[in-house]
């Protein structure tokens, strides 16, 4: 039997050396999967939707596209959504924060605490975000401080000490001891902020709040842009678009765009009473459709939906024509001229590159 196996291996080696591409065909095909881990719009709660988040996985068919696992934002319930697709906190290589609003980071403490308790022997996780950014009102938005203090409640309550009494190998400082915080000065010029093998992540400044950043992930099978809550630098009309010029430039040539979206029904003329300044700092579904078409994207994924699907209100602001639907969002996007694939986000919606035929 052993001689047969040796002869078979020799034959395969001999044939592959004379048949171009045979070795490549024997290798697993590379792939990227983009998954919405939370689609709740704003710091609200509706029908169990998780807070904002997007997971990007890259690998090949042999590892279910999980060679590199990246999480962009970590809103409420992120760890629960990851568990639903079989990803543990310890399998996440890096977390990228667009901005430090609570609906985008409420789940970060949970993710890091779970990693500290159950997978603390793994390498440190990178948390990548903008450096401290001064806001016009005299305060500072600080992702670094958010991470440094993420376990303060657990430390003050005694939980960290109690857990370490059971397992002294757990780092004494709690979850923050297992994090590499990697900050960058957010600028209009795209800059590489993280890389691993064939995967590269680029960041750019975008308007929403001080320190807001948008990201692009490039892999050999394609690229995805995660816009976060990006809006236009001009905070209100008159302006050409509600979308970010920086994000549009970043998205050129990308196959997929993931972006927060507000439906035009929430606008000042929609009868909801929704505050105009909040409406104008978001990107409308129609303008996102136009931006996606101009940038040449193959697929647009709407997330952080304001209002949520099947909701008849956004917080206290009631929709005069009743609950909004996915068809309403699609109508708004197509009005912007986008002809490509569209996902009106629900939690765990996914897009795969290359698409399975």
C-alpha cells in the first residue's frame, strides 16, 4: 500500500509539472465575505436588531473564507451575531472603529471581555481608529481612552479580580491588556492603517463627528468600502449631495460599498418632525445610489437604517404613511441611478466575492 501511495504522488507531481495550471487548480479558491453584524440605525432599540457593525472575512474555500477576520464597529450585540456565524471573539484579528458613538461601540466591551475570559492565550487583538480628535465645542473624541477604560466597570465591581482568583493566568488589567491600540491621524488622503498578508486596510477622514473615519479593505478577490455614518462636509443644503466626497474617492474601483442610510421620508418635508440637523448629517439612500453608480460599485449594502425596516417611527418621530419597507429603500436607491446589486440590510445579510454561480 505504501508503494502505491508513493507511486501515485510521483505521478501527480510529474503530471502537474507538464500541465500548466494543474497545481493552481488543486489549491482552494480565494474568497471574501462581507456580513452585516448589526443594522440598527442610531442609539435606539427595535425588534432585536444589533448595533452597527460589519465583518469582513478573507481566505479560501478550505477555511470558509476565514483566514483573516476583521470587524468594523462593534455595536450592541456584536458578539451574539458573530456567534451565529460561528466566529468567536478570539478569531477576530482586528476591530476598526469609525467613530465612538455608543451605537457603534457598545458591543466592544463585551467582545473584549469574552476574549479576556475565554481566549486570553491568543495573540493580542488590534483595535484601529482615529487619534484623539478635538471637537468644536471644546471636548475631545478619544477612541484610545474608550479602549483603555473599557473594563473599568468590571475592575471596580471586583469581577476582574474574582475571575483572576479562579485563573491567575488571565491578564491582571483585564481586557485592555489584550489589545494593541493602533491610532492614525485621520486625513483626506487615503492611508494604509493595517495589513496582513494579502489584505490591506486603508482609511480616510469623513464628516459626521470629530474623528470619524471610513475604511476600504483590499484583497486579491475584490474590495469593500465601509462608510460608517459618513456625510458631506457641507452640513446642510444647498449642496450637490449628502454623501462624502472622500468616501466616494475611496470607493472608486471597489466591488462593494457598505454604508449607513437615511430614507428621504425623514427629511424636513416628510412630515415626521425629525430634526433637520440630524437628517442632514447622514447620507440619504438616493444619494448613496448615485454615489455607488458613479464609483462603479457592483453591490451596495445599506445598513444603520433610519428608520428600520418595518418600523412606523424612528424613536419618537412617527412616519405619516406607516411602516417603511425594503421596497421603499430600493425605490429611493434606484432613483439615484444605481443599477447594481442591492442589499437593504438586515442583521447577518452577506455578500460573497467571487459570487457563487
